[in-house]
C-alpha cells in the first residue's frame, strides 16, 4: 500500500506554516484534560486493589470483576459515545463527561461494599469510554495539519500525566491509615470539577457545525478564531471542503456510502487492529497490576509501589519524546520503533521469569513502557481520529475506542487468573508474540498520515465524497 503524500492540500495551506495560537492550544489542552481524568481514574485503582480484596474478602473472580468494572463501563461508553458526539456536539459531550467523573469519584470514595463500588467505577468508565471517542476527535477537527499530531497526541500525554499523578498520589497516601484507599479514589473529584468548568469556555468543532449541522455561519466564526490570519476566501474554501457533499446530518444518506461498506473497509481494519494490538501488548495489565508484578520479583510492598511511580515517570518522559517526533518522523515510523522495543523488553521479562533473573525485570518493564509511550501510546488516538471521513469520524472513533476497551476489559479481568494458572514467563511470552504480529501489521498495512489535512487523507484512502 502506498503511503499518503505529506504535501498539504489547498485547504490546508493557510494553516500549514502558521504558528499555533494560544487560544487553539488552550482549547486542545482543555479537551485533552479528559485524558488526564482517564489516566488518573484508570490507574489509581492499582494502589487500592489489594486492600479492597482483603477488606471485602473477594474471590479472585469477583476481584477481577471489581478491578475491571471501570473497563466494562468504558466498553459501554465507547460503543455509544458516537451518538451524543454527533447528536449534541463535541463540546456538550465533553462537558457531561466531566459530570460523570465527579459522580464516580465521590461514589468510589464512599462505597460501603463491593457492589456500590463496582457501580461507581462503572459510571466513571462510561465517561472514560466516551472521552476516547470525543476528545481526540475534537482536537483533530480543530487542529491545523502541521500541528495535528502533537495536539491530538496531547490526549495521550494527559492520560500519561494522569497516570503519573495517580501513582504519586497513591504513594503519598499509602500510609495514612486503613481508609487510604478511599482517599486515593475520592481525590479524583478535584481535577474532575476543574475540567468540567473549563469545558464551558471551548467552542464547538467547526467540522461538526459544517458537516453535521449545516451551520455555515457558526462554522466560519470558529474557523476565524482558529486561523485569524486567513482571508475570507481561504476560510470559505476550507469550509466548503469540510462540509463535503452533504452539509447537513439530515441528508447524510443522500451521498456517500454507509459506514459498514466495502469502501470503508481499510479505515475500519486500521482502527480495529491498532486498538487490538495496543491492548495485546499487555499494557493495561502492567499498569493495573504493577505493584503485584514487582512483588512477584521479590520486592516489598512499599518498594513495589515506588517502582510503580517509576513506571509513570518513564511513561511521561517518553510520551514527550513521542509527541516531539510524531509530526517529524510520522505515525508509521513511531509504530516501528515501538514494535522493536516491545519485542525486546517483553522477551527479556519472559526470560527473566523463566530463569529467575528477577533483578532485570523492573528495568525491562520501564523499557516496555518507554516503547509503548513512543509508539502505540503516541499514535493510537491520533491515527484513529485521522483516517475516517468527516461524516463517519465519530462512528470510526467509536469502533476504535470500543475495540480498545473490550480487549482492555478482558485482559484486566483475566490477568489475575492468568498469572495463577500459568507461570509469568509464559504470560509475557504471549504478549511478546503478539507484538511480533504487530510489527508485521505495521509493515504490511499502516499508512503514513503526517502533514496531510483530514480531507486529503480522505481522498488518498479512496474515500472522497464520503
């Protein structure tokens, strides 16, 4: 398959060489803060999971369900997140995600028993699932081509930042008493409230206004805010390209093909497989159960918790590296780099558990996290948000997000049982094998999208007129 041209389309010229405005950066950061809450809420459970199991005397099966309850919510949220995103708009959907996070944080912190805890975690997971649909989509729709990778990648950066803060918060609170786990989970209400308030100041996506609502006046107003240096003629041309063959959602069936059609098979396959391989690397199992994995190597509980903070810091540093490289080297190159890092680090962890060379496991886990941050972590949400045409972008983001969370939920549910049933070396060897398949997939199928406008990517994938 030929790679996409990096030459900007005529509609992208006005943006390509322009510096990024502070206003645009603020909007992208605000939207990406949904990723911070995603990362914090998802990983904060790692510091509380063993205490919760003991407190409520949970079996391995029920413990797995409790740990994965947020992920079941993400599956529901990601499956249905495209509906409010298209029906009510990107801005309103982002706002209500914040409300879900607030309610979930209080529910987890005050949960009297396991089932109310599961319900609160599930609700927060719904917010997470919807955020993975709407936040990267919103950022990609407001970002100029030259900066889209970095801006859309900020969603991933905020996920990682949330993970770091969650690990650090857990380490700081671990000694405050038997209710430390409640503080670990409940404190998420503070950033959730701040994010919800910030969502009130962002504008609606111009592509949604133009292609879904047919509101040309408001769409042009937002485009003017995004690119104040553009002429009226340039903005009109850009608005026309964004509107596509159908300028109103009510006429969406009048032109182009349906989402589940042969013409859409390539972006559908790309979205499914990038999400599938993301989870089959074992990333969520390592993030969720990091202290437990380190304790399996002989580290004490406190040392294992501190090593988990190291995972967060490594993730943060190398996510910076990935964001710096994504618009320079491109998405495909980063996936190559990540593949080789995955295979080497997971292979060495497997060998270490088989041969009892446990001392290398923390360093190899850090190497795995670095490979993920530069590769899949930096690319997944950017790539999914780029490869679908305007009319199908929310549905495509829903597909990619739902695939990601279905496999994340399955992996998190069964990982405790996996390490009981099989030697850890076999578990990590399986993840290593999946990353060999990931490398083959990148070589055979993944296109390069850097530097191209969303409309140009649509044409290059043979989707012009969708």
